[in-house]
């Protein structure tokens, strides 16, 4: 069976999702965090940390 390698972008996306969940954010714009692109996740994280 083939092993799927995670890229740096995947790891960064996962890290941002975990940080948002710790802040109590589970959905953005009516979508689950895992459904959103990295850009939208980063934007939401920056807005909530300022």
C-alpha cells in the first residue's frame, strides 16, 4: 500500500486548525475548518490573535 506523505503546507494548515480550535473556533462562514483553504484559515487566525 502506498504511504501518503504530508507536505509542509499540510502540516502548517493542521497547526493553524488546532490553534483555532483551542480558541473555540470550529466553523468559519458556515463551513468546517477542514473544508477551508489555508489562506482563509490564516486570515481568521490573524484576526483572532490581534
